[in-house]
């Protein structure tokens, strides 16, 4: 009856062309969730402040070390044989070397850190405690087999050094930054410098040892290579003398002959293919029996040209005679016989040309076979000579390699000897460590900035999560779009001290009463009959359905005859609210035939039929759907203009659906923030006729302070603060 045909549910909305941001929706979320977001942000910031208050300040000193790749690296050239070096892997290897135990222990011994009580003191910083524990565990496990106290102290000092040490590469350069973090700025500078100096000393020592080992090995290899080079040169000269070979860069006679025969064979094969193609063409013409087809040689043949001219002349005369005297004329018949004879003679002449083509093909094939045999013989001769040349080239290459290898090892031996005298390192310190002026950790500004950023993200996540869990009805737009019902208004929460049964009478100018007047207007407009039977329903118990029904009955009774029937037999809330639960009512009228005039009660202009059942009723649906109930409503219709029924909720029982056929219209009470939208929609769809006859819906128990936060910017709910001149919550 009251369905909004143009309303669409979210599932029916047409897809939008693109993604749009509704600023009003975002502002609404902020108004609703700002408290939860502010609490989340404050909690994160408090945690950050607690960390800053408990964290011990740490100081960092850095040393810049340059790995100079331009320095002559003899050991590297010996190992790679002059090949390219993988710079990326080389730099990463140097970083791992600085982090190694060898360098760490060298720095510990250089500074005697195991005897420094301040350095070995346990850290009391909450932020650095996990890292220090991991470093101590590594030291314990690596030195589990050692029992000496001094050794344990060295391992513990090494663990502290490795825990605070950091080595980084500066961009893609060969500069390494060695940093050490410590609670003491003096220790930070001293350890960073000691690690850098230990690294340089280790590089120098490794260079000297490598040069010494390389020199000893090269001295042995050079003598072997010299003897091998001399033997290779003698073998080359001996082979030339024994085989009488020309220099390797001159071309031999067999090779030249093979090249010439190859060229001639290619030409012969082309001639054979050409002759075969001509023969195939003329044989195809002869096989077809066509005397008119020609080949290139036929155009130059005088006999064929003469026969063709006579054939064309006879054809022309035959066509002329046939046109004048008919095809059977003797002259036409004779001319056709002459034409056949000319065609036969031209075919014989083509056959003679074909014989000439066949002879040319035989000659070409014979020449090709002859050249193939000659090429095979020349190839065998060239192969024999090539074997000797190959052996000679192999001997010459071997001799050249031995010579070059001998010279290379001589140069490297000289470098090795020089390296022993002048050991050089390819690394140097380019930036000295300075005493830190201030702590590097914790960074208060960065920590607070991250805390604010993370807290804001967490606040947004909390707000979105709460919004995602928001599955309830909060404004009239949701009722129209999701249920397709007319929104009749909102009933706010009332103070517990007020009489709920008379609230509409005590506050006639309030928004509460104005909503009830809107319900009355909807009933009068949509139900065009004398006696109107209206049912008030809800989805779940406790949604304010009874309060709505009792107060709506009070409003309807102002000037019209109104009967309120408490049809909620299992939970007669209207009877309890009006203080009529101790007297007979609807059950006695339906089961015992008690007249309506004896069972009803009067409160002012309103007549009430209570449902004061004295025992549980298991067949309430049957009573409400019975013929007695239909007769009761028909009888009441003769005496009253409005018959209002407070019906049971739709979800738990079927009582309302059972008697829906005798009710003209329904008003649905929906608790603000109560049942989920899906539950209300599914329950209403499953109610059948109730959905079709629903006059509209009323939001109950509305929080007037929170409702503007859920209202759309262009809705009436957002303008509630401007209704003061027309609506008042003061009693009259």
C-alpha cells in the first residue's frame, strides 16, 4: 500500500562510472567516531611518551673508510688472471669483514675493553634491552666451550661491540661508514676508530702474506713455463722442415681448385635446372594437344609461324562462310579440315623443338656429374693438405700460448717481489670519528611523529571498523532506501520519571507528539474508510512498540472514538503500562464470549481492551486469527473510528502474521540503533501482507544528541536545532 516504488536498496543501485568521495559522509563518520579515534590516538601517544621517558640516550660516532679501487692490487690480479672484478660482491665482502670476529676482537684488544667497567656495565635502557640480550646470547653460545674468565670477558666485550656496530655503504660508491652506538660518547668514538684501524691493519697484513705466498709459488712456475715454451718453438720448426709447408697465411693449390670447381658446379646446376624447366613446359603443351600454345623458341621458328598464319587465314574464311551459308557448307567443312591439318603440323614441329630441349638437358646433366666427381677428388686432396696445416696451426698456437704465459708470470713475479718490499693497502680513513654532541637515539621528534602518524592511522582504522559494524537504522533515509517505507518520524528517549502512557498528552508540543500526529495523518490519507483497523508492530521485543501504540491511541482519541486493543497475549505490555493487568480483557472476550462493553476500560476519551491473561497462552496465534477476533473487530468498527492493536513482535512469534488479513494498515516501530537492518528487512519481507499494508515506520528510542551525527547533510534530521520555535519539550 505504502511502498516507495522509486526507492532502491543498495544491491539495486546502478553502478557508478567511477569512484567518488562523499565529503558529507566522511564528516558524518568524524562526528560519530571522534571520541573513539581520540582515545586511540591518545593511547598511542602515551605509549610513545612512556618509551621516551624510559629509554636510555645512546650516542653514535662514525668513521668514513674509502676502498680505493685504483690502487694496484697484485693479489687480486693473480687470483682473477687479469679478469674483471665483481665490485658489488667485493664491497659487500669488505662490509662482512669489518663485522667479523677477527676485527671485533682486534678492536677489543686494542682498547682493552674487557677491563673497562663502564663499557661492560649492563644497559638499563628499555629500548636497547632486546638488542643487548641478543648480543649477550650470541656471545654465550659462541664461547660455551671456553672456561677462562679472561676469555669470557673478551667474548662479552666482542658481543657488545658487534651489537652496537653498524657498517653501511654510501650510495653506490666505495665509501663505507663504520658507526658505533653506545651510552657513552667517548666509547662510541673510541670503538668506531679502533674498528676502522683494526680493519686497515688486517688489510695490510693480509696483503703482505698474500704477496709472499704468491712470490714463492711464481718462482717455481716460471722455470716450468720457460722449458715448456722452448720445447713448443722447437716442435713448430721441426714440423715445417719435415712437411715442407708454406706459411700458414698463404692459400694452397688444392684449396684454390676446390673453390673454382665449386663455382663451376653451381653454374652447371643452374643450367641443368633451366633446361629441365624448358623441357617440362613444352612436354606439358604437347600433352594438352593444344596447337595454339607456344614457347619462346616457337616464336622464332619460321615453319610454325607460316602454319599459324595459314591457320588464322583459314579460320577467318571458315567463320565468314559459316555466317553466310551455314556450318554444313562444303567449303566450310573443307576449311575446318585444313585447320586441323595445320594444327597437327604445328604440334609435330613443337615435338622437334622438344627433342632439342631434351638433348640440351642431357648435356647439362652430364657436365654436372663430371664437375661433381672432379670436386670430390679435389676435396680429398685439400683435406690431406688441410690436416697438415691444422697440425701446424695447433703447434704454433701452443707455442704462442706458452710464450705469453711465461711473460705474464714474469711480470707477476716482479709485482710480487715489489709487494713484499712495499706492502700497500687499498683502504684509508677519509673521515675521522668525532665526539657526538648529542644523543642519536631515541629521536624524540621522530618517535612522536611516528606515534602521531600511527595513532592517526589506528584511529581511522578504529573508526572504520566501528562504522563497518554499524548495521542499524539511524535515520529516515535508510528506512526509505532499504525498506521502501515512508518515514513517519522519530520518538526520542524519554526521562524515566515521566509517565510514558501519557507522554503525548503531557507534552503536546514536543517532537514526540508531532511524530504521532504524522502517523495519524498517514492513517487518514491512506485508509479511506470509516473504521480504521491499525496494527503497531516491531521486529524484536523491547523496541518501544507499546509506548508508540499507547501514545498514538491517546493522540487519536483527541476528537475521534478510539479503541486500543492489547493484542500481545504473551507479553501484554500495554495492559501493564495502563495499569489494567488485573481485570478481564481480550482473552475472555474471545474465549468466553464476554461482551466488549464489559471488558473494556476507559481512560479519558480512550477506550482500552486489555489482554490480562491469568495463565500462559500457547495458542495465541489461533486466538488472534479466529472468527471471534474477526467478529470483535467488525463489532468495534460500528462504534469506533480508530481501532489500534498493540501486536506482538514479528521475529519471535507468528501472531501478527496470523491476523494480518483483518488489519487495514500497519505502523512499524524500529529501535534507533536496535535490530540490524538486514534482520528488519528480511523479517518484513517474510511477513507477506504486513509489508504490503505497512503505512510507514517510526524510529523509537532516538538519542537526540547523537542523531544529527547520523543524519545526511540535506535531511530534516540535520536541522533539528532550528525547530525550537515550533517544538518544545516543556509540559503544557
